């Protein structure tokens, strides 16, 4: 074999070895993706985005310019999927999958929900695909968040805030959903069937300012279905307390304590004791 041919074979084998080694090495992504699923209303919201880090850089107004469309993350486009219809700003948004974009500013941000699911640069953005635009005020935080973070906060039965925070800035987008009419329809339909969900319906009435007399009636029927249901007895006591029937509520709470001890459930013993203390 000639020296030239030997050198060629050596170079080729070295190249193949290096390629093989490179293919076997896995390193952490610089902006790791995250998938978040938040139960909301009677469905959920799903969020998909990537999370860049500060890494000693100046962020808003520099790395992320003011006045320009930002993918609101890194790498892939950021998306939101609503399991139910929601309201953002003054717009009702049908259930479905949407893109999330922002235009950061020093004193004001524009948050955009768009039909586009693939915007990774300002040049790809098409304003005619907007579903809704909302103006929000950025707030300064007393600490720095190294990794860009989107999360759902202040979650209630029918509202939440989509919060975006990075470095020392946080912005929040209010999201609402109308569940009351749908839950009430479910309750009405369920009560016309043989297997009546008395406890669930009563608890919804109790916690959402509905007819307390009807709630109390349904709690009694739920307890009749299962006399050992210490949790139902506790909620009945709450209902009586809310109706101003203090002595009845105390007596019911004591019954729930007795049942809770039999079930070895210390949490409900404590809940009942606190309810009684608040009524005395």
C-alpha cells in the first residue's frame, strides 16, 4: 500500500470515528422546551414553549428588542391550546390551538393570540391572522428569574392569569371562561336521571352563591345515600353556617367530627373544629 493511500485511509477512518462519537453525544438544549397543562374551568389549557436563560445578558430592550414581535420564548413557536371557549380582552376565543406572540415595550406590552402556529421570527408574522391583541403593563420584580418562565397563576373556577416572567420583568394576561351556564345545564340534566349527583350539585351551589336552601336539601339527600360520608356532613355544616344557622352548623360539624374519627381522617376533624371555632 502506498504512503498516499495509507494516509487517505487513516483520514477516512478518523473522520468516521469522530462522526460516530459525535452522534453518540447528547447535550442539554440551551433553551429547553416545556409543556404545561393547566386544568381550567371544566376543561384545560395546554402551553408549549421553549425557555431561554439570561446567561449574563441584557434582556428586554436589548436581546429582546422593544417594539418588535417576539416569539415569546426560543426555538419553536409558542402555542396555547384552549379546551373550552375563553375570553381574552373583549374577545371570545373558540376552543382550539393558537400561537402566542408579544411585542415588549418599556412601559407597555402587546400580547397577541394568533391563528399562526409557526412564527419564529418577526418576518413570519401576519397581523391579519390576529385573533386578539391585549395591552398590558409590565411590572418589575425585586429579584431576577434566570430562565424564561410562563405559568398559570391566580387560578379560580372561571379565571386565571397567564404570567410571563424573565429577568426582572413580569407581565400577566387575564383569561376568563364561562362555566356557570354549562354546569347549571349539567346539573339540571343530571337531576332528571336515576343516579342523582346530589353532593356535587350541592357543593357547586354552596361555593358559587346559588340557592342555599336547595343546596341544603341536596346535602341531606347525599347524606341519606351514604350516612358515613363525613365530607358531605362537613359541607352541610358549612352550608348551615353560611345561612346563619349557627347552632345547627355546630351540631352538624360535631357529627362530621365523629364520622371523620371513625374514618381516621384527621384533616376533616381539623376542618370541622375550625368551623366550630369560627361560629362560637
